[in-house]
């Protein structure tokens, strides 16, 4: 039995020297140490030995078993190490290798202008509201006091889905939504896309952007309107820029006004950019909210009054960045966009 044991040990060590894979090692483990393995068989045969022989052989079998176990484990660790080394070698990445440059994008000039405007107005205490681009005719026209025969309601001027639903032609319906939802007092702005059935040219697009503002409270007067808008113009365009308020007509305000600013090219002296008038084209429309509009939204015009204003953001961005054609803003041309 002892010789057999020595034989098993020698044979296992020899076979272990020849293994190539982890699987080979596992097979050897089964061959010697498994349930039907050779060492296990010897242990089973111990019962036939004499009382004296049993402890001596027992110690020897355990010794051989431990030796084989350790040899198998060592070999396994050695092989694993080799596998890892090969993997590290084969999958090596050259981090100094030149790859394509990753180009980071940046804000679109229009988005930047919009965010700066929103920043300014929120600092002035306005809350930013949002409204849908698909609007009801009621919110876009009726509740804004736009008479049924107003030309802006014409089928050819606006995009109708059906007779009650349109792509909003202005951001003013968001005023209606805000007043209906929150009542007075209120101080809000909103912005977004608006749509009109316009022919495309350098200054017109069937889709453009507006920013709208509304203040309703007790004792709001034209003085508040003028002061707020003057503050906005100077903070946004520069201390030196002056404003001019001209009478105008909007159905939802009474009185209604349009605001011009001194020409940003010549500072008001007169140049070819401003047709030698010293004034830029109108910046925004505004006025005192018509009592009918307040009433339509459940606000008592005897107690509350308010002012509102609306401006085209595309035009402001164009003046700010000296962009001469509105189409460039929507063409997604990288050469154009990279300039900002
Ligand atoms: N909605 C107007 C337009 O599209 C702009 C405007 C004018 C908005 C006067 C207002 C306002 O809130 O008070 O031309």
C-alpha cells in the first residue's frame, strides 16, 4: 500500500508538470482527490489494515493528499498568472495613440440670447412660464380681445389644424393661461416658438421666437411699464442705449405702444444701418392690459391693472451677433455656428 501511495504521488507530480490548461488541473484533481479518485480509494482500503498499521498509513495518506492538493493549487496559480500576463499583453492600449479630436458643442446664439433674457427678467422678479405651441383659437385670439375680423386670424396668416386649434401665432396666449391659473397679482415671462404663414426671406421665417412679459397688480400704471422696459433695455443692451415709445395698436392692450432703441451701430447719430434716423427698428410691442382681457381671465379690472410686452428674440439675437439673415439661425451649418 505504501509503494502504491508513493507511485501515485510520483505519477501525479509528473502529470502535473505536463498540464497546459486550468481544465487539465481540474481533471487531475478529480483523478486523485475526487470521490472515486485514487487517494480516496486508498483511504477506503484502510479498513482492511491492522490496528497498528492504520495510524501510520493514515498519516502517510494525509501527507500525500496534502502534497498533491498544494501542488495542484500552486500550478493553478502559476497558470492563472500566465493567462493574466498574456491578456495584459494582448489587450494593451496605447494611450498615446492619436485619435480624432472630440469637438465640444456650445450654446446656439438664439438659445444664449434667450437664456440671458430669462436671467435678467428673473432677477427683476419675474417667474418663467411655459405654454404649448399648439394652442386654442380661444387663447390665441378670443380671450386676447382680438376681434373676429382681425387680419391676424385669417386662414392664410396662421396655421390651423381645425377651426379651434392652431400653431400659436404669438406667445401672448401664455398670459391668458397664467392669469387663468394664478389670477392676480402676477409677474411672469414666457418664451418659445411661434408660427405664421410668412414667406421665407432674410428677415422672415414661418417659425420664429418670442418673449412675452406680463405684470398685473393693484395700481400698475404706464409709468411702471416705461420704467421696467427702460431698465431692461439698459441692462441688456447697455447704459448708453436710449428708448423711444411710439403709439401703436394691439387688441389686447390699451393704450398700446411700440419701443425703438437708439441704433447700436452709430449710437443714435445716424448711419446707413439705421437709414440715418438714429433709431433701430422696433424692439418690442407693449401696453396696458385691456380690461376685457383681465375680465376674460377672471380678474377684476376695477381692482387690478397691468402691463404686457412682447418681443422677437430672433431679431434681438441678430442685432446682438450682427447676423444679417434669419435663415442662418435654423440651417444648422457648422461653419456658421462655430463663430459664436
Ligand atoms: N403678441 C404681439 C405680436 O406678436 C407682441 C406683443 C405686443 C405682446 C404687445 C404683448 C403686448 O404682450 O403687450 O406682435
